């Protein structure tokens, strides 16, 4: 819960709901998050570099050469990165854009950078990316800005080359995605219903919940076998003599 008392949902949070309702419920209601593990930060580094690159063209009113002719409009100046939508007194929805364009009609167009490990020209757009554009259009519209009804995904893909000593060649692939903010409204409504209910069952293929259930069974089965009794000696002082009191305590090594 935030300082204003609201639970702030996000696109990432709603994606977690899709992956597993129980993990989503635990995250927002109990503050228990899925363990992260080892994650590559290379994509984050690419995002920082791209944002700085785009910023360098913002004040001169031009699109960066790497996307010239691939995007519509001009860079929003000044750029607004974060958006907040207050649903009610208990819930809100927030979003953070990578970039935003404004076309000749004064309509706002969200842009998101994607670092791809496979050729983006040969695959379909992931449903999570579609939902992301839906969410961006929703938060922009809810902040009383005119929206174009679509957004752009800018994929960055390192290509093959026999001359890597001259630098890594990068494929810049742009996909235009039509968005529907009503999809986000439905997802937010569903998320609130889940959070307001009892803890839901896990999704059958959730790796975290499956791991937990297996560990619970394994530990439960062996718990009794791992209990042993050991004598523990405590020294008790007295004016006449020290008395040794032996107590048997059950130790659980499960």
C-alpha cells in the first residue's frame, strides 16, 4: 500500500495475475513476491541508452535517424514519463512510458522499446505487448490527453556480422499496434475482484506454487522422522551447591 493509502496496480502487476492468481494476490495483499533469481540487466542498459539517444533529439524537434520514416509525429517535449490514474479511494493504476509522440492532430502515441534476443521481423507480437499498449493508451486518455488509438514497439536486435570488430550491427524493427483502453478497464476490474476475494487457487502451471506444494509435501512427510530427543544440561546456581537439571527437549531438524 502506498502513502496515499491506495493499492497501485500496473501493467506488470496485471501480467502477474495472468501468470498466477495466487501469486498476484499474495504480492498485493501480503507483500510476498515471487523470488527473482538471476536476471540479465542488459535490456535495462539498452533502455537507458535509447532514452538518452532520443532525448538528444527532443529539443531540436526531430526524430532520431534510426527511426526516421518509421514513426509518426514528433517527440513529446517536455516528455512525461509517469502517469497515475486514481480508480477510487482504495485503488489506482500507474504506468511508465519509454517514449511518447505527438502527431499533427495533437494526438499522443506511446512508444515502448524492446530488446529482442530473436529476430522480431519473424515473429508475432506477444499478448503482453498488446496489453501494454492498451494500458498506455488508457493512462494517457485518463489524464485528459487526446490519444491516437495506437502505439509503437521499437525492437532492437543485434544482428550477425563477420565484422564485429567494426561494431555490433543492430536491426531496428518498428511495429504499429492498435490499442483498446477498454481492455485495460476489464483487466483492472478483474484484478480488484481477485484482491477483494479470498486467496485464489494457483494456476496449474505456476512454477513457484508447484515448487511450494512439492516442498510442503516433502517436508511434511519427513518432519516426524527428523525429530530426535537430546539431553540438555543447564547449570543452576545455589548458595549450597550447583545442581544440574537435565531436560529432554525435542529438536526438529526438518
